[in-house]
C-alpha cells in the first residue's frame, strides 16, 4: 500500500537546530564594574607535585589570574595554559582579551578547592616537603575577600599535624587569618612570606597597578610577627637596573628589620612569553633607557644571566649580614630552601656591583 502524506503534514525535524551537544560554558560567578570577571573552574585535583613544577615543594593555588596586575608577573603564562585547557574541555570560545590582559580581568576561581584538598591530601606523600600556598597567583588577592578560598584551605589544614606550610602574598589581607595561622603554627611549621619589590610607593605603582602599597605590606608583616607567626620578606622580583640598587635593597632590609621579619630573601626577574608581552611595553614607556637591553636578553631566555644572579646573591648576602639576618639557623634553612626554589645561586663573596642581565 502506498502512503501519501497530506498537504499539511509537517516535515520531521531530523537535524535539530544547533549542535547535538550543547556548548558548555565556564560559569561567571561575579563581575566588577571595571570589567573583571570571576569564572568558576572545576578541578579534580588541586595539589601540584614537585615533579610537575620542577620545584622542591608541593603547591596549591586557589585562584588563577590576579587583579593586582603586576606588570612583570611570570604567572601570566600559567593563566594562559590553564584557560586553554579549560576551553578545550568545554568547547567554549576563546576570550577576546589578549592572554596578558585576560590574566588581570578573567580570574579563575577554584570554588571547590578546599573540599578537593580535604579528600586528597595525604601527608605521607608530602614526605616532609613544604606545601606552599600561592606560587602562581596571590592567594590573598581581591577575589579572596569575596570567595574566602584561602581561608577555607587553612581551615582544612588545621586538621593536620607536623606539616610544613608556607604562604606567599603581597596582600595585607593575610592578617585577617591571623587566628588560623596561630592555630596552624601550634601543630605545624608555618611560614608567611610577604612579597615586596621596592619600598618606594611611587616606583611600586609604576610596576604594580593595583597591589597594596609597600607600607601596608610592611604593617602586615609586623602584625604577623607580633602575633606569633613566623614571617619574613621576599624581595621579588628584583628587577635589573630598576630595583636592584644597593640603597633600594638596603631600605627594604631596614624596613623588614623594623617590622620584625625573621629573614629576607630575594630572587631576580624572570619573564615568560606572556609576561614579556605585558612588561616590555611598560619598560619602554617608563624606563626607555633599559628597553633595548631587556628586549635582546629576554628574547632568548626567561631568566637573568648566571653572572647577574651570582652578583645579586653576593649583594643580598652582604646586606643580610649588615642587617643581622644571617645568624638564625631556622631562618637560614628557610632561606636556602626558598632561594633554591626561586633558582637563585648561593655565593659567598660580598663585594661586587650587580651586572645588568
């Protein structure tokens, strides 16, 4: 029998409009008036092993990207890679922002970082190595006021004993968690590293668009040390020809001493591809006499030269000795471990001017 459809029979929709698999999107959790978006990043693991980072410690980063917008920040490359992986997984369209700008305006938020840490942290796997919070982007950046992920990480860690825990931050917000840091310090080795490249607030603002002023960081350092938390200063990055002069470094050492710092360490500037694209235009505008030398050197390397690192280490050692930071063995152990992680060579001589690049 032959069937003839009626004149009004509808066409069957065998190929629905749009993709058969609806496109996934990374959820936007919040957005600031100045354009910054906070984007949820789902994660299955949160601990970075020494083998994966080629550093001598474990690390955890609750955020990827940072509103502080420091022009030199090496973590721009980490943000770029993380975003690319997330987009491949979800099929989402690439942002219209360049990677170096997206780092500051599209902050990835690992909303479930504390829960994943609680499920996955096995102290035996750490094997006595440190767990460092904030190696890629600042754990106390402005997003932390809204999402409180770093505080939740510390709350999880309060359930453990005999861990070595370190924090690296530019933010005075770290003092909000003084209660947890005290609790952690009673049962673990805890160390808070306040990062500061210069004590000059005008120079700092030329290099770091929205980070806390130097005075705020030094006051936070004092609050930590007076509150019984083991804390010190990381002079990082030390920028050749800009922040590596003897007088500027001495001013930082003196300020650290007045704030009760238990140690001072430093590391030289490194610039990966995304960081170069952000920093070199700033250098050309703000420090034009240095631009060509930087452009030539960093075209072939992310790091300063070995001779520069050696000279800088001699300068730092001399200043540490002068300001009384060399005698505490516990501080010395931490300094050696952190300097190894930031790839700064240890050299014993004390008298030599740093050689640019």
